[in-house]
C-alpha cells in the first residue's frame, strides 16, 4: 500500500461480515436443482473477497448465524463502509454466492486492524 503517511484508511487482516446466502448459483445451469443450491458456509472454507477494487483471498475463522469472521490472506487497506462481494470456488470457477445482509451493504468491523 502506497500513500501519504496518515492519509490512508486503516489496514485490516481480519473482517466480520453480516451476509445473506443466495438461494441458487448464478450462471450455472444444472439438471438437478440440488446441485445448484448454495451450501452454508463452513469454518476453514476459502473465499474470494472483493473489497472496493481490491481482490484478496480469505479463510473463514468463525460462523455464527449470518455473521462470518474472515481472516484475509493479504491485508486490505479500506474503510469500514466499503462495498464488498464474496465468491466461492465451484467447479474451477469463482461464483458469487454471498451478499451482505439487507440494510448492511458494506464491510463490517474488523478485529484484526493493523496500524
């Protein structure tokens, strides 16, 4: 990350996100309706996280209800209210499967803030 000292947003190594699972996979056509359903998140699962214009990987540390704590593989410099997208690897392709919860259309607070 490059910028003037004190002018950059905080750097996060871990984020918390309220999410909503999509009911079906986008862009996937299957004969079996069961195969196109989106499975629940699991601890240890790897996701692709797009935060603003930054793409990074993330491992799910904890899941409780519709709240997920994700450890980022590469720290992200961002604001707390930044737009995000979460994707899961399915059949060798990254598929958009999660969206932030309604009314919570942005990045949640992160505990692993670096400064």
